[in-house]
């Protein structure tokens, strides 16, 4: 879940992406799953997609109970 700090706050080197350590400051999800293009960093779009996927999974879990 994205709950620790914002993308901008975590992007310590201000390069517009999060490396593995920076990503830990924002999200508890598996870095390798978030890094969909496998470039070793997580973009804001990748981070947002991860959050949407998590919310989608939660909705299905609730509905299936």
C-alpha cells in the first residue's frame, strides 16, 4: 500500500524515478513487480499502476466473500 510518503518526497535524487531504496519509502509492494519495464527504477506511472492493481484486487476479494 502507498502510505508512507509521496513520490516526490521519496525521490531523494530528484531524477523523476525511484530506485529500490527510495521505493521502500513509499510502498510496501514488491519492487520487482512494480518495475514493469525492468529498468531498475519505478516511475510515477508504475507506482500509480501498482496502487490501482492493489485496489482492484481488494475489490475482488471483498466481492468474492
